[in-house]
C-alpha cells in the first residue's frame, strides 16, 4: 500500500476510536497514579460522540474529515484532552486540506503538523512526560520510513514500535506538564497515560492495517 485515501484515513480513525473506547477503564487506571484518573473517560467521551456523528462528517477530502473530527473532539473530550487531541486533528486536517489521498511522505507531513498543533497548544517538548514522548518518535519513524521508500504497512509497524518505546521511556521521566507535574518525582516509575494510550492505539491500528 503506497497511498492512503480518505476512506483509509476514516478507517484508521474509526479503529482509533474503537481502541480508545474499549480501553477507557485501563486508560483511567494509568492516569490514576499521577493524574485525576479520568483520562480514559475524557477521551472516550469525545470519540463516542465522534462515532455517533460519523455519518455527518465530511468525506470530501482527508483534510475536511480530519477538521470535522477535530472540532467534535475539541468540544466533547473532557479536561485538557479536548484541546490537545482536537488541536492535533485540526492541524493535521489543515495540512491535508483538499487532498483525497496521501503518500507516506505526505502522511508524515500530516503527522508532523499534528505534533506542531499540540505543541502550540500545550507548550510541551520531548521529555516532558506527555503523549508527545510517544507521538514524536512515531512521527520520526514514519518520516524515516518515507525516506526509505517503505510502504504504509511497514511504516505503521515501525511507528507503532516507536510509540511503545516512547511510552515506556516516560517511566524514567518527571512530569513537567499537566496534572502529573504537581506530584513531581512521585510520577517516576509510572508511564504517562497519554503516551501509553498512543502506544496501544498505534499498535492496534497497525494490526488492523495489516489485516485489511
């Protein structure tokens, strides 16, 4: 597979929503160590709405679909998750404006835009113990895969591995952003919930892509 169409991207987001909703309780448990314990519920809430409104989302282009998705996620995901996750989707949508298909290189562009959208909103950097510690390595892996002319299935496999490794690395970090930053060194030995969530999401999306 060398191109992703709008339908492919929609399938990826639907798989993503299913993973988030099915792991709602587990994601809350991850967040209970250093956060409010509501991360899973907050994110799942928005993605449940997204699935409920699925038929009303624009399918004119990848950009329009991601923009519409981002608007719902921003509005309905609770806590800080709405603005952060919504910013990622809307920035990715802006990058893919008018595109009905993307190459791996263009998908890497889209993912880099999502990272920039999150950073603009949350001011976090790599090493701050946030979801970026999984997302940035994934994006780097996708870019390297594009440079190496790999196909999407191979690229997603590498991206998922990078996400998992990035998530695991947060166990050695002291949180500098978000609710977890309030507990200081007590966050050590515990992974960031958002990063772990992305590790699981990318792994399951990668599996689904292989099966399809």
